[in-house]
């Protein structure tokens, strides 16, 4: 009788151990991602790409809309830390605030990968960067060359819809674009800068530009919301047009490579002919892969010397065919679109 009880006990223990091991092996990784703001078309595409990639790996992903508000992003980080997720990807609206919560996550044993923002203080973490500066310079140079071709004898007067408080975007996108223009036309004038990452604010800002600087002939928006909002205001005023791809009174340039932008770039009747295309699918995959390296012990969660980059590139409405642009949209944004409309 005693031996029978011992055998039963051993079997129970063996079964419990096997069940525990199986549960541990089958435990699903859960990661959270705090987005800049899911009102933005790029952010939406990045979220979708992250979801699809995580699903393909059997990982649960919890997206959090940062709404371009430090307090909302902070609450999202607190929520993910409380859920004890296995890792977090974040793009800070206010880097100083975000770093408080990156530090809190790390102290809780949760690794964090930053998208775009690079560690610059006491809080250390790896970053998946976007390499935009060289592309923005090249885009500025191309815009200036086309301006000289289409508007001989006119002086370049540039307006930018850009928020200097978002330092990384203002430096890598807006100022780099201006530098590119000045490389070709040193006496070009930068007559106005203003706005925020909002289509409505961009629209009203462009209305002000039309009143105060009607001679503006190059307009740059540092993301999709800004360039599309500004272009809509110019179109409402009867401007922002092109004839067979040749701008009538100004050249519009954007950043993101969202579908609404690309429809404009491919349209021979639109003055928008350039955008610096981000790559949401590539960026999403690389962010997840970097986080998995930390989770799997292949990368230290405090490493700052292993940052990687996704290179942006210029979508050129003068030099690329519709088919070329459509292929880019399909490959990176996961959208099949007909740009002939």
C-alpha cells in the first residue's frame, strides 16, 4: 500500500512538472508599443505592420496611442509596466518625460527599444533610428534644381510647416531640406516657419502664409499631416497646381510617403512632386527584432552603441513611374493602390 501511494505521488509530481514545463515553453511573449500618435497615417501603417509581424511570430502586441501628449504616453508606459509585458517599443513625444518611464520599465526588468529618439543622458537604451538627413538634403537639392528649370529668373522663397520643439524632425527633415536648397541656390530665402503635426493647424497656417507671403514658391511640410494640410489650403485658394507635372506657381514637398501624399506626387496636376518616404514595414520589423534580441539575451538593454537605422528615400514624381510608386506602397505600407485616379 505504501509503495502504491509513493508511485501515485511520483506520478502526480511528474505530471505537475511536465505541465509546468509545457506552460513555460508555450507562454506567449507579450510586448507593448507606445506610438507617437495614431492619428498620423505613418503611425497607423507602422502599427499594422507591427501587428502582422508579431502575429507571424506568435507574439501578442499591445498598441498604445500616445496622442502626441507626454502625459498620455506616460500613462501608457505605466499601464504596460503594470501588465508586466516582456518588452516595450516607444517613440517619445517628449523625450525627457519618456526617459523617466523607460528607467522605471528597466528597473522592473522590462527592456525598452526606442524608435527614433536616441539616449542622450543618464537613462541608457538602444534605438532603432530613421536615417532621414541625407535624403532630406537630396530632396532639397532636387527641388531647387527643378525650380531653376521651371521658374527661371525667379528668387526662391520658402515656407516650412514644421514644429521646432520636435527637435529631431525639425533638424533631420526641415533644416536638412533647407540646407539642400541652399546648396544649389545660396541666396534662396526661408521666409516662414510654423505649425504643428496637425492637418487642421497646417491648413490655417498655410492660409496665413498666403496672406502674409503670397510670393512663396516652395512649401515644405515635415510630415504628411503638415504637407497635406498646407496643400489643401493652397488648392482652396486656386494654387498648388501643376500642368503635366510642371508646377504652376510653387513646388510642394513632404515627408512620410503616406498613400495620400503619393497620390498627390503621382498626379500630374498637383504641385506636390516630392516626399521623403518612411518605410513602416521595415521599421516595424527592425524594432521588434531589436527588442527580441534583448529578450533573448543577445543585446544588453542598456546598450547605446548597437543602434541601427532604417534609411528613408526620396519618392520623385518627376523621375519615378506610377508603377514604381505603387510597388513601394505595396511593399512598405501593405496597401494596393491605383495612383492613376
